C-alpha cells in the first residue's frame, strides 16, 4: 500500500500583490491544525481483502436489456474532421437522433472537458494561439451551458508568456470552480521572467450568470515552494473541509510523480502520496463530483495500483485489481459514489494481447469490493453512468486502431440485464455524458 507521508505543519502566507480584482478567502486562525492523513486500514482491507476470484458476480447470466426502457440523452464532444473545432451534440439515447448544441471557436485547442455536478454545464480549457505566432497564446478556463446556442463564459485567462492555468475542479454545488495558476519559473519565458521564483496559487471563481467573466474571485492558497522538476496541477478541491489535492508531475518525463494534500484554511501542507510503481508507464487521476474522493491509477512494467484518497478524512486505501492488470480510463458516477475503469493487461499493448480485459467498477465511497463486467471485441471503455447510477454505458470496438466505437453497450450494475444500443457515436467523440 502506498504511504501517505505526513509533512511538518508550516504557515504559508497569502501575497496580496497577486490578488487582482478579487478578495482573499477568510482563513480560520487560532484553531488546532487538522491531523495529517492516516492509512485507513479498515477501508483498505474491505477493498483488497478478497482476491480477484472472490469478487461478487451475477448469480445468473444477464438478461437482454430493452433500450427503450432507458431514460435521458447522451451529450458528446466530437472533434471536427479537420481538427479545427469541437462540436457539442446531444443524442437521443434510444434512437440516436442528433441535435447540435454549439461549436467551439475555430483554432482553439480544447482539453479537460468536465461536466458540472448538476450536469447542466461543462468547463474546459482552451488555448488560442495568435496567427503566425505559435509562441503567443491566450489560455482560458471556459464554462458553457449544455443548451442550444449557449455562449461560452471565460471565467479565467492567462497570457502563457506570463502565467499558466494548471488544473481545475468544480465545487459540489456547481456554483464555482477552483483552479491552479503558476507565475514565474515557466519554460519558454523570457530569461528575466523565467528566473523569478515560481508562485503557485489556488483560486476559486464564481461561474453563475450570462454576462461574461465574473469578478467574484478568491485566492485560497499559495506556495513559493514549487520545484521546477515537479510542477504542480490541481486535482481535487473539497470546499467543505477546505482541503485540496495537487498533482506533482515529473518535468523530465511528464509522468505523475506524487500527490500533495493541502489545507487551504490553515495554509498547511498535510501530506504527500508518493507513486509506487517502480518503472511507471501510466498514471491517471479522477476526482469525484463531490470533491471529496480521488482515484489515482498508476502502472509499471510489472505492477499496478488503484489508490482511493479521501480528502476530508485524510485517508487512503487501495482497490483490488486482477493480477497482471491495470486500471485505465477512470470514470465517476454523478453522485461520486461509484467508479468504473477499463481493465487492461500489463503492460498495455503487449504482443498479441487485447487492449482491454473487461470493465471494473466499485462502490468507491463505501470501499466496496471490485466488480467486473464482461466485454466482447478488442477494446472497451466506460463512457458514462446513468444519472441515477444504476446503469453503465460502455463503448466497445472490434478494432483497437479504430477512432470510434463499434457498439454502445448498457450494463445494469446489479447484473440483471445488458443490452446494445441500435446506433453508435460519431468517430472522434472524446467526451460522453448521460444526462437527464
């Protein structure tokens, strides 16, 4: 089990000079600092006490599921054939009828598409480069409603020559976003700017309204202890406990190097989770919509781990993986209780090996045992949970090199039924949500 290493408490003062058009969030002074994270042995035992062969399985083969009994629609982001824009489409779940909601700005590099907890908005990161000047770019954090002709709202921006936006997370009620911002010590800057101490700040910004950028912004936490070899990015934010998780990335390889747990109210760094795989070949992290739970998957040439981190309680444990497999393509349900992932062999892409072995899922909130769903074909990925968390949509393909899915399969998570939709998504659809 990976160790959460407690860090000696130290005060990290806010710098008023960095606050532009906002206010500092109130800090609770004089209180006893919260304890450092502990290893949750009981949760870990609940998650890993049973071997892969002991995982719960349906008592009988799944019955055929009638897609016409399903409710809701799918929303997908699809890249244009030329790759110059992305189109948000809504599809009828039963018949696949398409409705275009809106198209992103031409030439903008879109990434980190993230659904709001209320499932009515998305936030994404956009980089718009100046024509003929690839080194000059405007980086933006954009929020957009999932309604026809909805206009994008830029809630934060940065000139990449001066600062970078590094990670963001929704608040549980969807009223605000937290995001990381780093100034100084950035690659590609002019020498005078690059030589300045790197300052990493955690901001929170309100996202309501249609009038454009908001001015209701706060600096929650900041640090000048940013290592050039391990740049930081925001992973998770739990406003109720005031805790956040920051990803440390190895600058030389681009791989995940560790996770810091911080308390934004006291200014303390509480702990650091070091990665465990010896020769890391893959790492991925996903935060639950509640902001409280975080899944971190990592894999090496001969081992893999799936870590469960509870920010509010300051505890971590592991979820069981089949021997010789790893977890990829992590996905949370709307309630932040269940998660699913692709079970892939170690290492992925081994000679003659399939890309996917199956789909794993678990009640992560309760540290439940890992369950498994069968697949057919070469590749598969969990695409979306139904809004009520009872069903899981899985994309399958018979050709691992295909840019799209051959079929869309819906699994009832109680194991009672499974069915295939009569249509599939357009190629190059890279973000899918099941909405009401």
